[in-house]
């Protein structure tokens, strides 16, 4: 059996974990909204048409913020289409996903759903086909108390109190040629700066996220962030990052090492942010919003077939990845990577939440179930709130095609608000269990230790409507706690949650 060790000390502080690190994303794309969170004819629908079985699964994730309404969708979206009487809302062609948007679920309805799901809204404004005027108007509509045109219109539309949306995205992936009204870094930086300025004049309490590179592999990566931030550094609070991974060549060791690429991406973007801050002689630190991240590759061929059968329908079944066990392991390592950067990565949104590359799947008129990737996010969200501390990990390594010296054990630790300590660990080894020595050093006063294991012998196993519980974590097991050092067995290819619970 291989051996590894983790040293924990309460003084090895990385930073405070922002609860928004465990956010998610719902776009008007595929069945994320219609047939996902909203299905008025479903037996589980509430009085507003929202599926209560889906809402309950979302609540268990304890998602603190949900990005909305896009995504690529937002670059052609008129926010005014989504307010007022439903029967008067226009149907629009969505050029991002070649479907028709009915606007049946709009701004008010989504904010109502967010309250039911115990989450907040992160709203994206259109800086593709729209600009400063629309951006400031939607902030006024959502957040101004009363006495102005847009705030009074909100009241007339049935919402006396402000919607109080405090986090705003300045467009989406504007570096991408696939985006409607794609811009250069300079063009985007200018409109982002002026939009942020006007939006904050309407409501000084909001925070805004500037659109960074949509991928580490974009040809403009780095120069995009640098040129864009030169124009808007003083008026933005975060820079966004987006990253998806896949395993089309069936190389599990290489796939599970992709979190090393994620770590590099974060380092590189922070370097550019701080370089611009240095040039501007600014004491301000721009933090990061990783507002799209996940595994995404299973559904590509299926999507092409859907579009071949006809475009411009509403709620086409697009991007419906069925996730397997190895996908969950990489999602776990990506969460671990975010915790390693908790001092600067303050927001992260698993893309997306329901049906569309999502931890939750539904059948129209039928059941809802949790996919494999649901469980690492649930564990991290439930047990990863507090102060991220730096674990000193000694681990065996392996080499793969794209990376050398990949640690077999990937681990993060959080000193939680309730006095407990959580260790999240992935064993990447394909065949060997690892005996993990846990050295707690400065930590005392724990009454017990619990170990939750998420493992399956088949890395391609998945949860389906027919078998929704095929791949689920084991119930927590109490582990003997010997003073400040103990040993725990991490099964081959497993996600592990180790909780030290105070007396």
C-alpha cells in the first residue's frame, strides 16, 4: 500500500473562504429553465410552476449564488423582454443556441425561484448588442427603491420591494468570436468601465465582474486581461475565468491531472491582474470569479444531432452530459484547487445547475436525480466554509502525457466556522489504496473524526433515471483519533471528506 501524509496547522492560513465559491449557473439554454427548474404541468410544480423536487435538490447543495440569465445567451438578450405580463412578452430567436426564447420565466420569476432555493442572484448584463444605458436601467429596475421610471415600473409589475441583486456580470466571454458583438480587449474594456461606473452610480453597494478570457487556450489569453483591465481596473471588482475539461481519449490519469492546468490558469490571471495594478500604482486588488467551470464533452455529438433535427424550437435538449464517476473526481480536485486560492478566488459557479452540463437531471413529467458531480460540490459547500488552510502534502507522484509529477493525493483543508476542521482529498491512483497519515499539530479538542468515502469500482459508472443511486458516497464512518496524529485509508480513485469534530 502506498503512503502519504498531510500536515495541518491552524496558522497556515490561505484566506477566508467566500461562500460564493460554491455557486452555480442557470442560463436560458436547453432544459435548464424550461423542463429544469420550471415545469408548470409537472405534479411537483408549485403555484408559480417551479418544480419542488428540483428546488429541494438545489437546497441540499446550499448554493449561495446562481449566475443568470447567461452565458452566451446574454449577448443578444433584451432584459426588458423578461418583465411585465407574461402574455405580452415577446418570443425571440436566440442566436447563441439556435432556439426560441419565450420569456415565460423572466427576471421576477427567477428572483422568486432564487428565494425558494435559498440562493442569491448574480445577474449578467448584455454588453454585446446592448451597452451602458441598458446596464444602468436594469440596476435601477432591480435595486432602486422607488420614485424613478424603472423602479416604479418594477412596483407596477408587482414587486414593491427592490430585488436587491448585489453581484453583476459585465457581459459574457466577450473575447470569443462566437459571441454576438464580439469585441477587442480595448473595446470591451471601455464599455465595461463605463457600464460599471454608471451601474455603481445607480447603486454604490453592488459588485461587478469583468469578462476575462473564456479559456486558458484562447490566442488572446493574457493580452486580453491586460488590455481590458488597463481600461476598467478602477471600476471593476472581479475578473471572470471560464474553463471546461473533457476526457475524449479515455486517458483517466491525464484527465484527473487537469486540475494542475486549472491551478496554472489561476496563477497566470492573477499575475496579469497584479501587473496592471502595479502599473496603475493601485493598492486595490482585483479578485477572481471563476463563474463557469465543469467537465463538458459527453454531449457534443448529441447536440449536433439535436440541431440537425431542427432549430428554433424552445427548450431543445442541449448539453445534457451524463456524468460518470471519474468526472466527479475531477470536479472534486477543481474544488480543492479553488480552496488553495481562497484568498483571491472569491466566486465560482459550477456550470450549470439543472440538465445543462449539470449536477441535477430531470425528465419532463418525471423524476429528478443527482448526477455523480453533485456530491463533491455538496460536500464542499456543506463542510468547506471558514478559513482555508494550507495542507503540507507529501505524496507519491505519477507522470502522464501532459503533466509531470502529478501528486497521487490532492488535498485541501478548511477550519470551519463551527470549530470543526474538514479535509477534502482525492486519491488519483488507478489501483492502489493510500494510507494517509494526518498530522494535526496545533489542533486539539476534537472528540471524533468522521470519514466519508465516494468511490466506485467502475470509473465510467453513472447515475440515471433508472438507477439514480448507483454512484453515491458511503455513510460517514467514525475513525479512531489518536492524539494529534492518525492514519486513514483512502481507496484507489476516491473522493474523501475527513471531518474533525470538536468536543
